[in-house]
């Protein structure tokens, strides 16, 4: 992605939601290390302040991804620092609630869907005009290996990631004419608060092997695509060997076998 040569004296830029901790913060640090202009937006004001103290060059702001007005304000704020340009929106913000669906309150279910599905969609909508105005821009959506096959114990989270996968595929086609490349990142469990706060069985059967930095590296790779990636219109990037094996197997094995594997791993 040779943005800096296309727009003289303007560094490439990225906005990361949920960027004050975990995978979002690791992604911010990686892109900053390459000289990018980075904005992190989050609901956690304390974490935002800590990140800004660590790196005063970060652009920070409060954003509840469920609120379209806050999306508009956040992106207007960020692009005021970049001459209206936005090279990448990283839709990273998300929550995970584990347990049997029947035991989870309606309010908690709604919050998860609103953040993990609606928030991603509103972000894409709000960012479109800035991405369209920026040559060779990217929308990056954080999906999950839980969208390979529906996962018991994290049913709502798994379903929202199926939504993210479908949204990514649809927008990749819809926005191609606008020179916006749309991709999704597919990690398994990573060493973040989401994995620490869940009792999903797959964290024990598969382990928590990925780091936040592993996922951040895949985000970086996804916005610097190879010629082959472009020719094949690649839309998904698996993180780690386990996700790659599970994802590829699901494409070719019978559904009954796929179901059996996932039952063994997750139930």
C-alpha cells in the first residue's frame, strides 16, 4: 500500500475502534512504529488516557460504536488531522459473553449484538466517504474463528462474527467501484481480556496460543496485500495455524463431520 508516494507529504492513517487495549492497542503500536498517523477510539477513558500518555502522537477519542452520531464526530475529528484522508478503518471493538443462551439476560444479548454487529456496520457506513476519498483504502473487520462453525457457549458472539464475515463479503463487492478494499481478520483465541473472561470449552481444548501482536501483524499484512491477494480478491485472513486448518477443513469435509469436530472442541 504505497499511500505515502501517492499523496506527497501525507502519512497513511488508520482509525482503530476498541483501540485502547488488547488487539486494538497492539495494532496501534505496530502501525505507529511504521510512521502511520493512528487514531484510537474507545469507551474506556482511563485506558485512552494511559495510551496517550505512553504515545502523545496518538489521536484519541471516546466512541461508543453503537451511536451513529458518535461515529460521525469521531471520524470528523480524526480526519481533521489528516486533510480529510482515511487509509484504513479497523473495526476492532467487540465484546464476548459466554454461557448458555438461555441463561444470558436479554439486555446482555442486545448489547453484544449492538456492539459486535451493528457497531461494525455503522462504522463502515460512517467511514465510507473518507475511504472513498482516499486512494487504495481499506476497511478491516475483525471476524473470528468462531464464524467457521457456530460455537456453543458463545452462540451470540459466534453469530455476530458470521454477520461480520457476510458484511465483509458484501461490501467487498459493493465498494470495489470506489477503490475500497474490504477484508476480515480471523483469529482463534488470543491472549486478551476476551479470552481471560470466558469459560468457553474451546479455550481449553485448543488453548489460547495467539498474542494480540499476532493479530495486529495480520491486520498489517491485510492492508499490504500481495499481487496474488489482489488478483484473487482475497477477503479473509486467518491468524495462526489452527484457524487456517479449521477453516480449510470446513470448506471440504461433510457438514456432519464438521459438526462432530466442533462438538468435540467446543461442547
